[in-house]
C-alpha cells in the first residue's frame, strides 16, 4: 500500500535544535513533548531529546507521562494538567513530578502520597499574571497549609508561565518576572527553597536570559519553529531547523478553462485557462478549512491552494505550463530552505500560528522518521 500523505520527522533536526537551545540557555533544558510532541511523535522525539542532552521532559497529561514511562524512559517528567480526580497514586508510583496549582489538587496529592507510602514530587505552580494556571487567590492560605504539611510531599520546584514572552518589549514580562521572584521569596520565608525555579518557555529562553533561572521549558523551538515570526524572526534567523515536513500526493491533475468555479461555495474562480492539482489531504487531516494564501511546492514551484479546503482533499493552481503529474508528491510545508511554504505560512493563512498547524496533523497521516546522524 502506498501512503497518500506523510509527515516526515527529521530527528536529526530535533537533536540539533536541542544542542542549540542548551547552548543559549546555559541551564538544564526540559523538552516539552505534550500533544504527541507537537504532532511529531511522543516517544521517538522524547528519546531523541534526552539523547541530545535535554535533562527533563514536560507533558500536559498524565496519560502522556505514563506512555513515556511505559516506553522505558527514566528521565524526570513534569506533568502540569492533571485535574482533581486524576490517578495521582499511579503518578507517584511511576516517579512522575506533579504540578500543584490549587489547594484541592494539593490535598488530593497529599492523600495519594500517604496511600503510596512515598512522598509525591511536586512543583508549585504560581499565577504571575497570565491568569490561567497556578496559585493566585489561595496563595496565602496555601503558604500556611504548606507550613503545616510540608513533610507530606517533596517540593522540587516552583514555576510559572509567560503570557507574552514573544513580545520582547511588553511590560507584562517584567511584571511577571517580578511577581515570580516575590512568590519564590514567600516560600523562602517559610523555609522552603525548591531547587528548581522555572519560568521560561521557548521565546523567553531565546531572548530573555534574566528569566532562565534553574531550568527552561522548551517546546516549539525544539521542533525548529519560531515562537513568533513577526517579533522574533524566522526559524532560520534563530538558527533552528524545522523537523517536520508534511507532504501528500497529487490525486489528479487536469486542465480547466478560465472562469471555472473551484470547490464548495465556489469561493474561487479561475482567471485563465490553467492546470489544477487535487492534493490528497484535507481538514480531517488537520489542514485548516479556512486557509487561504498557502499551498504546495511542486517541481520547485509554489502552487497556491484555491477554493475551500475539503475534508480529504484540496485544489491547487499549478499554472498553465505545469509538468506535474498525478501520483507525485507535493510538499505542503517544510523548512523554508527548499523554497516552499512553512508551518508559519500555513498558520498565517489560517489566522493561527505554527503551533496549531503542527499539533493538529491527524493520526490518519502516518509519521516517518529520519534518524539522527551519528
Ligand atoms: C506548552 C508549554 C511550554 C512550552 O511552550 P513553547 O512556547 O512551545 O516553548 C512551557 N511550559 C508550559 C507550562 C507549557 O504549557
């Protein structure tokens, strides 16, 4: 059987990006592998990142952490989105570090520690201004509670998350940094000094050394993608190599006359006699339905998508002189170096960002891996 579409992940790029990030960070790196490693494949990416010198793995869900442990990965793992009622007992038994953003979660984790007969390893999550995860209104009460129960758990870290790290000039960044230092001081005030303070995501790791503390949590940059092309520059200018290429086959190539309407809703009409290609991938595979202004690379030429993206396919204008043939591969996105479209271009074409483009490529698209060069 032939594939009609494939994601090709170059693990060598992941390894190179980790090396680059380690050099910039100057502190240990947590490779963030949530959401199936941003669509790149959880286990192989995690193994590659560890082999390249990342010391920690970060995930959102407990299921993700259990999958890593089941694959035999022994590196420390932090999990930060296990809501009340989660199997904290299994997490403690599997040596998975847990984020604590609320008293309710703290109390459930303490209970699980007692059941396990083993102290949970926790990272206290504080809300320094993003108004999403972490302690805010309960902070004082939690400090009192910790003072009374600190021996029930092992306090490994304190952490927070930036809302606007990709906007270097924003005041909110220095405000969050200040608040983070204050909340860390509050802990020190009751004699608790976690060994790991961590605040930086990819953007802050790349541009704000003052936020690095003891560990940086890096997602998008390890996949070779820029956290924000407008404010931080392209992958290329940041010295990163995009690891993911998405390609699909041309299902059909045909001549169509000028004034032909293309696709559902007839949102596009050809303005000349041309050749169109039908690409065998669609919104069920994660190509956003609203995308306009991106397309494919074929025979070294960019062919824009025309009309709406359908569930399993979309149409590109190959141009009247195209020599493309049905059955050939076309590249939907890749590194900018081959002259085609990038995940950034598809993000922009969809009023979204590269993060959403790569994480939403569906499980219907097989992943192929290029190994790390030795
Ligand atoms: C996703 C996530 C990261 C990684 O963010 P990037 O911008 O991809 O580097 C870091 N920390 C937390 C808490 C996250 O949820």
